[in-house]
């Protein structure tokens, strides 16, 4: 039993924390928030790529660092803490994971080195508008080497070089995955406004757009689901990092803000609120750590671990972000103060990959499946 | 990171499992131990179970062999605790004895006293109770009033304790008293241990919400305790009590019943209007929340094990587990009964699922949120000791104890 990261991982974390504290400061995040023409911080993205983060889990033969899922979790937590305004989750947790999982050799050769170097940005486009973004909701059609339809919202869809999209093939219900060059003909995209402008989103229309198959025909949704499971764990670390940042911010404020002649942090209503955030965050962290281990060892209960980490982390971050504003009083409700940056991000992350309700349902389905096969 | 046992841990776990498989009946969903709290047969059965564990080398696992322990590690103790919970064993009659009295004795008693009391406790021959809380306050332990006055080689004790679990069957007790009412409240306390058959002790059971009487009022009238049974210095009782309570927090293996697995099973067995309860979205949401909490607490125990294996001292973070688990137990009890609809009101073990586990937990679970640090006190501990928030404004720290306001009683 070793419930902890390794020495090297602690070093990685310190390095990441220091780097991001500097390069992804609130001013950097705010610059993306306040400038409508800025989708992400390009300098930060380039520097992250230079540090090798974009290629963390890509094998060395494809230009990556060949590190483990756990290492990526360490980085993810710090990205979440610092609200890094980059397409990291789309390109690394989703596009890269999908290519590693389902790409053929040519595709890996073509895309992975460019993804590792941060030269190409990938995204995964699933949702087609209002409603649960599940397999049944996909209307996009695939023809002979082309796709037609609209995806919205697509995280980082406005800046990505390519998208991975599930689309219907033939006449049946089969879904298959395709890679589409977003700079190619037949693709038009426009940015869509979201609750968190520090992470850009787009609506992408495909009209006879050239598409190359990824993975076996008909496997589309099962690949998406497996990619989502893995991404859920990585994103849980971002969420835990964000929740921790809120807890620290609120605790700090509570110690220094005085009312009625004493620190507001001496009022139990505030103390107990912060204790509850701490508890939720630690439970989420514990579930995320287990997820990290499952990710790295490809454990049989990976989907259970992923759903548990996802649910716990979404709840913790939303709670922490919301009560952080409350703890700050009027100050917390201002544009000037940073509380809302976390509040926005918390909600955004808990909707990306599908909302809490859906993941709770999935958690129970996975537990039922485990139970009926008699596995422990 | 590694959530599997190390080779050594696995070896010990296998040994524990083998021994348990031979000596106890494995738990299956819905099945409960043959005697409930409050049934007279329970106490001898619990003593016998401790005796068996002692003989098998699984009592006092982390304690030195010279005092009857196994000479193993805290980690092994936690592993055994985890495994033991998969079997039908008596409810924890010995948790105060093992979790509080023994560590306190080992820290403060004389060598001769350790030899005399510790092995006897591990064998199941001696059960201890904890004479701490008083009518004037449980959370505010340092507000206690039971007086101790020195008389030659003895101390004379007068006062009243309350909520003392198991006083009616305990052989021995740990006791905190006020030896100096002129000193500030934390500075005038003195700590003892005593034989519960000493003259001057009167025990009156208090009936609990659940109907049976596991805790008691204990009246002490001119009770004599030899000075040799004082633990720690005169006036140092608060420090000794802290030792006792810190060990309480670490004593592992709290697993509330019913817990996630029970309600998960119940949801699969229960038919609602449109099919099994497990298919109902509202039920699934609740189940998911309880799963992440139960799993989170289990994983935090893994964190505790890691800390112990590195020789670190468990910190106040571990207050989370009891706080989260006792609350979850109450919620699950309520929800399980709700799934049973009108029939959920029945307490008859032959008529409702799991032999009325949920109904019993309904009536028993409020106590878990009060005993051993209430929800509110644990949140204070987390916010002050973990997050570093300022303590409450205190009006009682510097004044002499006998000048403190006390409210009406
Ligand atoms: C089942 C059970 C078994 C027990 N067994 C034993 C035993 O064996 N030995 C023993 O010595 N005691 C025992 N106790 C007593 C237990 O330790 C006390 O009941 C507990 O500490 C609370 O004290 P109290 O009952 O005096 O309530 P109070 O301390 O009066 O508390 C009443 C309410 O006020 C809240 N409160 C008190 N202080 C604060 C504060 N500073 N901040 C916020 N809220 C506060 C509490 O959380 C609670 O909600 C047992 C209790 C129970 C329920």
C-alpha cells in the first residue's frame, strides 16, 4: 500500500506549480477572459509543450516523454489549480488518448509527434446541441470518406487543427470515429460563448468534409466511452486542484477579513463551511488518487474508479467555488476579484464529458455490472 | 502509488483471513451477528471472542509482546480490522479498552501495572469504561466537576459522570477529576484508573433512543483511589486525557451498518412502481453519493496506513472518517426505510429486510454523531487544526474554574 505519489512525481508537481504560478497567473487567465479575440494563451501553451507536458504519456518512439498516467495526473492538478487557459484537456486527455487507443500506425506517426510537440491541437467533438450527449444523440452522418453535420459546443474547436468526431455509418445505429482536418474544405466554425470564456468553445459545421476513419467501424461509441473514462480521471485532478485553490483562497480571506471585531474565520458558520469544503475535497482527492492508479495500471475497475472520481471531484469543485464567493461577501461577487474565475471553471468542467447526473448513473451501472459478474 | 498490499502486507492479510475463516462466520448481505447490543449474552460472547483472538495472536497486534501483544505494526492492526469486518463478530465492546485505556496505561502506568492490566485486557478478561463526560458537559470535557481530594496515600472522589458506555459491565475505568478548582479549567485536572467494583460507585443505566441501556450515570461517593493509580502528575489530567482521545481518533475499522453495500443490495431487491428501485434515477443519485463517500473514507484509510508505515503520527485529518461515516449511516437508514414504504415502519426483524437493520440504525445513528466528538466539534477540529482558522473566542481559559459562568442546570 502506498497512497502517494513518488519522489519524482513530487518534484514534477513542484516544478509545475512554480512554472504555472508564474506563467498562468490570474492576470494571464484574465487576459483571455477579457479579450474576445483571445481563445487561449499561446505563450503558455508553447512553453508547456517545451516542458514536454503535451507529450507526457505519448511513447518516446512518437516523440513523447513516455511517462505514466499518474505523471499526467500530477500536471493536471496544477493546471486546474492555476486555471491554465489552454487547450490542454482537449488535445492531451481527449485527442491524444483517442489516437493512442484507436489509431493505426500511420495515424500515430502522423499525429502523435505533432501533438507531443504542441504543434497540432486536437479536440473531440461529441455534443450536437441541447440534450444528453450520448450515442443516441449523434445525428452526424458519414458518407464515403466524408462527414456531414454540426457539433456544438466543441471545447477548443475554434483553435484546434483537427477534430475526432463520432458519426453514423451505413443505415444502422453504428457509430464510428473519424478524424477531420478542421482547416480543410467543407468545415466552417465559429466561436460560441460559454460560462467560462477562459476556455474557448466553437460550433463546427461539416459539409461533405473529408474524414478518415479512426478505429474499427462500429466501435465509435465504445472508444469515446473509454476515452471519457480516462479523461474523467485526469479532469478530476484538475477539479481537485481548483477546489483546493478555492479552499486556500477562502481560508486565507477568512483569517484576514475582520467583522464585529474579529476575524470572520472565527465564526463557526464560516469555519464549518470551510471544513465541509475540506472534507469534500479530500474525499474527491482520495477517489482521484485511486483513479490515477487505475489509469496507470489499467485496472479492471477503471470505469468505476473513473466515475467515482468524476462525481466526487465535480461536487467538491462546485461546492468550493460557490462557497468561496460566499466567504468573500460582496467582494466575491465582483468582476475584479478572482472568485468567479473558479466558479465558472468549476461548472464548465463538471459539464464537459457529461454532467454529474449522467456520471452518477454510470457509476451505479458499472457497479451493477461488476456485481452481476461476481467480480470483487 | 500502489493500492495493492505489499508482499508483507499481503502475507499478513492472508494469515488473518485464514484465521478468521476458521474461527468466525463470514458476513453475507443482510446477515447480522447473533447477539445485539443490550442482550445479556453479548458480553460473555464478546469476551470469548477477544480470548480467541488473543490465543490466535491477533489481539493487541501493534503492542509489544511483553504485554501480551503480537509485536506487530499499526498497519497490521488496520489490516486485521478490515478483514475482521467481513465476518460476523460481536459489536465493539472492547473499543474503549483497546483504543483508549490500553494506550493510556502503556504511556502513564508503572511497569508492574502494565504487566497486570494490559494482558488481562487483551485476553478479554477485563473490560474498561471511560468516566469522562459529566452532566455539565461532554464536548467541554475540561469543564468537568467531579472532585478529587488527596487524603494520605489515597484520593477521595465525589461527583457524577454520565453517558458512560458499558459502565454496567466494565471491570475497570479511566477517570478524569478536578483536583484544583482554583486553577484555570485545563490546569486543575487529575487522571486515575480504578476498579469498578470499588465501594462508593453507583451505576444507573440510562435508556437510549434505541430502547436499551448501553450508557449509564455513574455516581461516586467518597470513592477511594490509591495515589498509585494516578496516571500522570497532579494537575496534568488534561494532557493525559488528550493522549486517550488521540488514540480514540485512530482506532480504525469504523464501518457503519447499513452502509453502501447494504443499501445497494436493498435497492436491487426492492420493487417500486416501475420496476426495481435500483432503476429509479433518484435512487441511483443517492447511491452514487454514498458510494463516493464510503469509497473515499476507505481510501483515506489507505492514506493513514501509508503515513503509519512511514512512521508518521496520524493527524487531525482523520477526523473526517467518523464525521462522514456516522452521518452517512443515518441518511442510509432513513432512505432504506423509505424504500420499504409503509412497511418500513415495522421493527419486527422477521417482517422487514436485513432483520430490521435500517430501523435499528434509524434509532441508533443519532448517537454516532454525538459520541466521540460531535459533528460540530469535529468540524471545529478540522477548521482549527487542519485549516488553521482562529479558535472560538473563549471566555473560560484564564479564569479560575470556580469563577466560570455555568448556565442553569
Ligand atoms: C452513544 C454514546 C456513548 C457515549 N459514551 C461515552 C463514554 O463511554 N464515556 C464518556 O465519557 N462519554 C460518553 N459519551 C458522551 C459524549 O462524549 C458526549 O455526549 C459528547 O461529548 C457531547 O457532550 P454533551 O452530551 O454534553 O453535549 P454538549 O457538549 O452539551 O453538546 C450539545 C450540542 O452543542 C454542540 N456544541 C458543544 N460545544 C460546541 C462548540 N464548541 N462548538 C459548536 N457546537 C458545540 C454539540 O455539538 C451538540 O450538538 C457518549 C455519548 C453517546 C451519545
